C-alpha cells in the first residue's frame, strides 16, 4: 500500500476515534466544570444575600409561631387553675396536682446539657375569704400551719408587694388574675458569676361556696417554663442551642405588655425586684449612665428612644397587635428585629397587645461579616475544583489522543498486513490517484 494512502487511512481512523471518544468526553468534562462553577456562584450569591426578603419573612414567621406557642401555653395554664378549683382541697391532692403537671426544660449540670422534667408550678395555695392561708405547697412540700400568713397584706407575700388576693377577690367565678413576671433582680455582676433570674407568674382565681365568695386559690407558674420559649433560639438557624449568646446580637427575647423585657439571654436586662419588693428602675436617658455603672440594666423598650427612635416604634406597633419587621441601633449594633404579639388576653392583658410580644433580633453587620467569609471560602473551593477539573480534562485529552494514535497505527498496520503486496491493490490506488490528478 502506498505510504501516502496509508497515512490518509491512519488519519481517518484516528479522527474517527477522536470524534467518537475524545470529544464527548471533553464536552462532558466541560459541562461538569461549568456546573461546579455555576453551583459555586449560586452558593456564593446566597451566602452574601444577607437577610433578603425571604429570610426576613422566615424569621417573622418564626417569631409569630413562637408567640402563638406562648399564648397556647398560658391558655393551658389558665385551664389548670380552673380545674384545680374543683379538686378536693387536701395536701395530698394538691401535691398530686403539682406532681402531675410537669414539663421538660434544658439544664446544664456538671457541664452536661440534658432535659429534666420540672413541675410547672412552684407554689399552690388556698386562702380563706379574709386572706388567711389555709394550705400551701411550695416546691412539692406542705408549708407548716405555723408558717402560713395572711396574703391580703402584700408585705406577707413571697415578693413583698404581690396583691393577687385583693385583685382575685374582685373577680367573677371562672375569671383569673395573672400577674407579670415577678422575681428578684439579678444584676450584671451576679449574672457574670453564674446567677440566673428566677421568678414566677402568679395566677389566682376566686372560690365560691353556698354563701358566696369563700377564698382565693393561686398557682405560681415557674418562670423557667416561659423563658424556655426564647432561650434556645438563634433566629438565623433552624436548630436550637442550649442558650443563645447575646454578644452575637443574634437571639430571641420576650417583652411584656408594658414594654419591659421578661426573657433575654442577658438576665440583667429582665425586670426584677430589689430585696424589699420595690422594682428596679429601667434605663432611661436620664438614668442610663448611673444605672449602667451600678450594673443594673433593666430594659423597657418604650423608654429606649434615646438609643434609637425605632425601638419604641417596635414596642408601640407590637402593642397594637401587629406583626412586623424593623431596623434599629442597640449597643452600637445595627439590628434587624422581627416581632409578633403574644395573643393571650385577660383582664390584666387586654387586646390588642395581650400578654406582650416576641422579638427576634439579628446583628446585621456581624451576620454580614460571617456571610462574606462564607462566600470567600466557597469561592476558594470553586477555584480549586475548577482547576482540578481543567487539569483532568487536559491530561485525559492528551492520554486519549495518544491512545487513539497508537490504536490507529495498530489498525493501519493490521490492514496493511492483510493486503498482499502483489494483489494489484496498489495499482488500483495509483489509478485512482491519476484520475484525481486529471
């Protein structure tokens, strides 16, 4: 076979092999590389789209859901009190009632985080029509008769100023008095040493006999069960944590219908009482400097307009029963907050504000920094993968081309070996070439 014809045949086989294998492989590799690149770009764009409209709406929905959970919880507790009015008034039945009404909370003991079942009520008491305690169960134990007091005098109550007896006696049958969160104040120094706010929500209802009003039954709801609803939430994360870190600016909190903080990662912001039962005053423009130096930083959102005018606006809108989103400045941080009213209503928590509201705040600047870092890491990963894919493509094409050349040469040799030199095939090729020249 003439050499030039053999070369043509060799080239044709190589080209066919290249078209059938190398090009499809190359296209597939390019598509994979392009897909990785586009995926990286999409992930980066999502990472740096900080608190876009969808994210904001998701956080607002979460705030609304949490507020509804709190409202449902309080409604159930009101039912508990009314049920307690029809059970026999004995120490054993009261103890059984408290023991049967429990709920799990997260605690940390010996550096181990675990759930424990805790009674919903730290206290249950019955007073006669004059306010004299007839029976009282505290932390599961009956209080000795000698230690029972007259609660018509607020000074005799647990927190020195509770007026639940006098308020409950004015109610009709089936109505319930529900107090604000009440507890001893925890200042900043105490909190930093590990002390946490503890307290109650007092619920009381009148008891009636054949002769009319006969006394008041009360339950003290353990504050920890209310705090659980916000303590473990980071608004930008779907999961939960043991306790949110306020320094990140990314946490949930609860506010009562008067604007006071009632649940917060920093317990020294929670409204509380001095030892004599008087309330610790909240920060205001006039008192902020002095109170901060003392480490007493009770927050009332309605009074924080000196920090940012947007803060009272949030409280005002939530008190009007609205769910919304606003931006404001707090402690030098640019904050985004989604808020929703807690739709639990009573004579003490009237419409439209109800019990208060849930806030979910995000430090926009810090969140932005984290998003930028994430996008930079994504960009590095994409570049690394793209470089790897390109190298694989180049090496593969070179190897396949070499393989195709070797196979083509082998096929050409096989064909040449099958055609005898004197078969006249060469003459026919020569005639073809002469005709082409003509």
